[in-house]
């Protein structure tokens, strides 16, 4: 059996005489392969599977945005020096020297390297965020292919790595809060026992997503 190759619609090719070449690229697929693909496609388009893909894309987006905040915004906040007349002031010379100078073209990368230097995360984790971002971009702008194409699945392993990196960064900030006495009224605490509200909400969303997954997932 011959099936047209899937992909974007293309204009017919023009041959040397100037006439349109109406031949379509074909690929030979036997009945067994066709049936297997049909089964995969039907499974992919089950409503519960589509809902799971959409929910995962949302979780991935949330996690990436929380990482951006914990990296760029929180490192910047570390150099704040308080309010005056309703305006937050920062130690700009120190922020520029100790953070931005690490990667002048990217505030995010510079902040990541600052966190690596502070042992919040490893350089491997920092570098891996490039792949995590690329997948977030793909999920956001090419979501339809993850919904309808059996050959594309969201990367669960990348999500797990993103979540682990986010937790490591928040553990680092919790340690700083403990060191400056923010938790003195609570006695001795373990860093892993403290979870910011943003992570609590994210975990609730993850639990809700997992609870709604089809049994085969």
C-alpha cells in the first residue's frame, strides 16, 4: 500500500519543460505498519490523552516561569537595599560586578552562573536549562503536533530535571533566609521542610494532573 508522506502542503514541482510535476512523494507502508499507526493515532486522539497533553504543557510552562523568577528576579532582589519614597533601591555597582559581569549579554545566564558559584545548582544543571527552554518553546509554539502526531510526546524527563533544578534553587534561597534569621521564631528547621507558596501551588497542579491521567499513562 502506498501512502502520501505527511507534512506541510507543497506546491507541485516544475519540470524542465515548465509543466507542473503532479507526482506526489509516496512512501510504501505495509498493512501491518498502517494498522499499528492507526492504533497509535486513535490512542493519541482520545479525549483523556489530549487533556493530559494540554495539562502537561501548562505544567511545563509554569515550571519554566518559576525558574525564571527564582533565577533572574531573586538574584536581583538579593542586591536590594530597601525602599525610599516608595521606590526599591539596589546596590547597582555590586550587582553589575558580581552578577552581570559573568555574562554581559544575558541577565538570565549571568544570574545562573552566580547561583552556580554559590553552590545553589551545578553547572550541568545550568547548562541543561537551555534544553529545558527549547522544549518549552516547542511546546508553546508547536503544541498541536504534540496533540495529534503519535511520533511526538512531551519530554517528561526534561520536566523532572526542570522541577529538580527549581527545588534546588529554592532550597538555596531558603538557606539564605534561615541564615539571616527569618525562621528564628520556628526553632530549628530543615531546609527541605520549607516550601514557598509557589512550589506548593505547582505541586498541587502536578498532583491534579497525575490523578487525571489515563490508567495506561
